[in-house]
C-alpha cells in the first residue's frame, strides 16, 4: 500500500512539473489568465467593483484581488478592470506593473490608493515557476532515488569477503 501511494505521489509530482513547464512557456510573452471566471471582475451596480485574477507572466504564477470603491455612483458602469480603475481616477504603480519585481521572482503587494472619486485596494502574490518546479520535483526525485537504491546490487565489503 505504501509503495502504491508513493508511486501515485511521484506521478502527480511529475505531472505538476510538466504543467509548470507548460505554463512557463505559455505565459512567457504575454499575461495569460488561467481561468476566465477569475479574469472577469464584476460591478455591483452601485459603488464598488471587484475582481480576482489567477494567471502567469514571464515565469511567474500570480494571484491578484482588486477592489475599487466609489464615493459617488459612476455615470457609466465600468466594463473591465482598467475602466473601473479609470472611473475611480486612481492609478497605482502596483496595478499595472508587469513583470512583478522581487527577490528571486517572489512578489507581494498590498497597496491602497485614494482619490476624491474613489479608492483602489489591491493584493497581489506572485511566485516564480522555477520554485514551483523545484518543489513539485522533490517527491518524484525521492521516489527515483528510492527505486535506484532498492535495485542496485549489494557489493560485499572486502572484510566480509575474506
């Protein structure tokens, strides 16, 4: 039972490595959102707009949560992320900074900006895909080493042979 679970864990690990490499290639030239539901924000019809985003860009996997509140109801409903930001008349460097900068590709931002028309709050977390690839490869490598040790022939030591 234990071997079976380790084999499944190693297979899932290898599949996640392949997915990480695929995401890295897919999102290298442009921002790619992984799931369309996350990539569309919504306007509640009164005084706020919010959106969540999960995507990849230039070797980073990122998640963003953005909320925009208006002091007065906008005359036209914003139909997208940048329109909502423009309606609030707030532009923060954190909102449009691609690629994300940070030590070794890790990035965290919790930013808030306020204007007389509204306010913007953003939370962004990004991790480099090389790190995910490294983490996902550990169970697979442990399983490979275990199998190689089990199958290698035991050589007698010189003292035992004599």
